[in-house]
C-alpha cells in the first residue's frame, strides 16, 4: 500500500475517534443543560411564589430561555394553575401523573427537565402547607 493510502486511513480513524468523542461530550452537555433548565425553572417558580422577579434574559438560546413561559405561549395556563387544578380532587398524584396532566393542558417543557420543574413547583406550593408530599413521593392537596 502506498504511504498516501496509509495516511488517509490514519486520518479517517483519527477523525472517526474525534467524532465519537464529540458526540459523547455533546450528549453529556445536553443532559446537563436539561438539568440546569429544570433547576432554573423550579427556582424561578419558587421566587415567583415569594413575589420576586428574576431576570435571566441574558441567555442567547431562544428555545431554552428560562424567562419564557414554560409552555411557550402567554395564553395557556401557568404550571401552578394546572397543578392546583389537578390536585383539587384531593387524591395523591405522582410527579409523572402531574407531568402528563400538565402536558395534556398545554404545558410544554421545552429544554427543561419536566420531573425537576414539577417537583420544584410543588415544593414551592407546599410552603404554605396546602400541599403535602407523602413518603412515597406523591403529592396531594391537604388545605
């Protein structure tokens, strides 16, 4: 084989290895971004419950800007309102159930981790002792 072919094969191997490494790093970054967006959404909700407005508009990614409504539209209900309505039956609901209900009501968790977002919102709503989390992680209205 010629040196030229050997060089091309080596270059192809090197590039393939680098591509795989970058794909793995990108996947890790996307998972971390989802976690961060979920945490920010939860913190924003807790602050809103305390009457504090937090301006996080310095982000450049319009799809994951945490200052946008969770559902991407100001016409759909807020997550808090959807959760209040879902828990009005006074039965315990898992976070997964609450996520399904929220999505059915038009909440879109684009770029945010739904479990963290719902859980942080419920933690904020439980501060006034109206909602409780049971030992098995289910939430219910007790007020």
